[in-house]
């Protein structure tokens, strides 16, 4: 199940889940934006629930741009709940924070026993030739019985020190939970971190969105949770 909602009037743009394929084991759903996102005042909430033993793949046909907000703010909140033995594969496209935008972006993930996830994310600070917008981003992952697996926060903007991201404007991440990536995957294409629980995070800093996430690492993540 994928649910979307906004905190404003019904005529504001939303993201519509569209079924692309399904079988007895699960489904492939495309997240289709119905207008320009994000604008000042937008409050997007995406709730994803995958039932016991089911498999869901989410795809995005295009990236998301947080546009200049003239002093306003917007929020993008994702909540993922995976029941026991459930699997989610989410191939996220670039999330661009344009100059003048101000965005709160949060992701909360809860895994049941035997659940697995492969998540690709790319954050780009500013469009081509722009300074970064302001982004407050958080990730909170818990395993069965609420055991913490991963928690992090990132607060960046046009006045942030270049030491924070090494001068890069694109941050690519591939996160695998419930399994680990095979040995050697991600070596030479980013920083690989092994979680204390079953999981691997590969991060790559780059000057542009395209090289920020390795296609080979993402392919390996998909295989790991297959």
C-alpha cells in the first residue's frame, strides 16, 4: 500500500501511485507527480506499507525539484513500514534543492523480522550554476521490536562549510537493509559502511547527479534483496 497526502488544499500538486505490474508475490508502482513540486507551503507525506511476505518496487519517472520559496518552506516526509519477510525496492531519482528553496526532508523506516529493503537516493544542492538551497534531512531506521539500526541528520545550505561535503553538490546513497552487499561492491565508487545489524550503506559525493550513484552498486543492491 502506498498513500500520499498534502497538508494544503486539494488543488495543490500531489504524487499519484500508479500500478505498472503485479503478480501473486507483489507489485511495481510508479510515483507520478501531478504538478510542480516542491513549492513553498507544500507538505508532502508518503506512507508505504508492505504486508507480510509481499514485495513492492517503487519507481520514479523523474526527479523532484524544490523551487525557490521566497522565505517559505516545504516538507517531504516518508514513512516506510515493512512487515515480516516483506521486501521493498525503491529506485529514487534526484531530489534537487534549488537556490532559494528551504526543505525539511525526513525518512523513517521500520523493519519486521526477515524484511529487506534496497533504497537509492540522490540529493543535489542547487541546479546547474546555482548556489545550494537549504536542506534539513534526517534518516531513522529501526529493526524488529524498535531496535535502532541507523540514525543520521544532515543540515546544509549556502553558508555551510565546504568541509561538510568536501565541496560536492551531489550526494548519492544506496542503502541495503536485511542483507549485506557482496564483498567488494562499492569499493572505489564511494564510502562503504557496514551496519551493526544486517545492512550496508554506500555513499558517493560528486559534482553532479549522474555520477553520484553507481549503476553497478544499485544493481548489486537489487540482487541482494531479490
